[in-house]
C-alpha cells in the first residue's frame, strides 16, 4: 500500500489527560499509563512534522456530558464504572489535550461520544472537503478507540497507516493483539521513523 502525502492527513486519537496523566481516570483505576504517555510524545512529534510539510493534523477527544447520559450502552452497561467515577466528563481536566501537545489553531479538533473517530463526528466531511484518502494514525488506546477508528477508515477505503510507536494501551496483550488484527485486514503498521521519512519524501511504499 502506497502513501502519498498530497492525499493524507495525520489523525491523533484521544491524547487526553485522562489517558496519559498519573492523576487521570485511567491511572486512578490502578492502570499503568506510562506506555500511553510515551506514545503521545511520539504523536506530538508527528504532528510537528506533519505541519512542517503541509499535512492536515486532526485530533480527537472522547468527551461525555457530566451526567454521562449521552454515553449510551458504553456507560450504562458495558463500562458503567466510567460514569461512576466521572470519567471523560465535559469541562473536566480528563478531557483536555495536554498543552505540550502543541495543538495549532490550524489543526482540527473533533469531540466524539463513542470509540470511533468517525461515529457522530464531522470527520467524514473534514476528509472529503480536503480530498484526503489516506490517514497516518496515532493515539490511545490501541485496542479501543484507535482500532475502532482504523476499522471504520478501512470500511471507507481510506488507506490507513498506524504508527506503532505512537499508539499504546494499558494492557500489553490487548495492544499486541490489536496491532495484529489491524495489520491483518485494515491497515499497514509502520514505525515512527518510517512515518517521518514518508512525510518528508512525500510518498512511500509500505507493501509488506
């Protein structure tokens, strides 16, 4: 699968304080967020590189109402603990993208209610209006919001390149399984150096 910068954007999924910070809701449940924090640093570097060559940078945030009434089955049945601890509530520190990410005014920031970056957002419109048919993807967590977004991109025939160093999970087994599933049928998995080289060159061939 070939990468062409002219038709590509960088999609960075849910690099939010709740998933990355020791005081966020994930860490408060006793989960190790260090891998997610490290992946985010790689994602921030990708964002700087993408802007430097004129690629659109798109960030997503998972944001729910304070009462979590818009969470659907996610907060009522599948993961009710999210509502109980007030995770990802609008206006809370959990939903914010850290200042060190360096979100630029020209970047696109989309809030979403579910795992996928496509569900209930303007992402389809953003991509179509800019003629984007390829995505480089970083984000957290690999097995949930990243994989959901990548699968939805593949169903739209969007060439998708997941940057291995820029995605992470708080469960290493799920992370590995998710990378394997995405590589099998939905995306090409590439390293950060490969992504940076492809951005700089304008094109690359990631045929396995």
